[in-house]
């Protein structure tokens, strides 16, 4: 089975031959200077926006100091929002009111929180999840619907709730080490195509058979 064309904005073809506008390969529709997205990572929405970057990360401005990085082969469901560091107010003093943003002489460059947000490879983010400033979500993570994610989520964890907590680990420590070493998302595309059955329903050992030598 072949892989979808990573250069298509709309990778799902409807019966009439048109592309389904509600699912996009993000790096084909996003040109935001503070957002990096790997190949094959897609977002879906029942009400497709005109601007996907603004829709998914409403506080990530072209002049923001943080980066939002999303790896390869990620799956982002309807209603997911990335609340990046530009949304945060100063919290060191008695008031959190952002006085500086209302004056031109202090607004430029003012950003109390500059932490980057990183989403690993092959991450599934469920319906309506919120990813909060400074979050680092590891490879192979599953984020449950409606979860509120902060901090660091370890590779291949399943998290759920508000605040999101690890419900279980998808694999043992040794298997996670093997999966991260395999880095299947970086394999040649023909090799990934051959390994689809192992990726979707096999074991880590099954996947190793397809690793480039």
C-alpha cells in the first residue's frame, strides 16, 4: 500500500474527485514564521478555517518569541488548540494585568513567557484537547479527548484528564527505547509504505524487520 502524497494540501479525496477541505497536511497550508510542522502531520476540523495556524494556535503571533514545533505523522482532531507562551501574563507581582501591551513604547518585545512548545512524532491529539504553554509532548503519545496538557509528557504515554495525567504506557521501557532508536518516521517513504501493517497492528519486533540496514 502506498503512502498519501505529502505535498497535497488536502490528502483525502472525496467520491467526486475533490479534496476534503476538512483535513489538511499542515505544512502544506501553514506558512507561520513561528510554527514548524513535519511531513504527513494532519489536522481535521468540521468547520475548516481560512487560516489553520491562527485557528490551531490563536496566541502564536508572527512577532512571538516562542516556537511551536510539531513532528511528523501527527494526528490533530477537531477542536484542538495549542495555547502558546504568548498567551501568558506576568505573574511575579501582585497584579497580572498586562499594562505593557497597551502602550506602544512598551508593547514591542514584551513577552513574560517565551517557552517553546514541542510535539513529537506520531502523536495523536484527541478531540478538544488543550496543549498549554511550554508543553513538551513525546513521540508516540496519545492525548485523550478534552485533555488539558502541561509540562512534559513521556514518549509513548497515554494521557487524559484536566490536568492530563499518564493513564498507562503503551510499551515497556525497553520497547520505547527501541522505537525511539528505530525512528520509523524518518525512514525512506518506500520503507514506511512496506511497514504499514507492522506499524498499525504489529509488535516492535515486527517493525524492526523493516528497518533500513
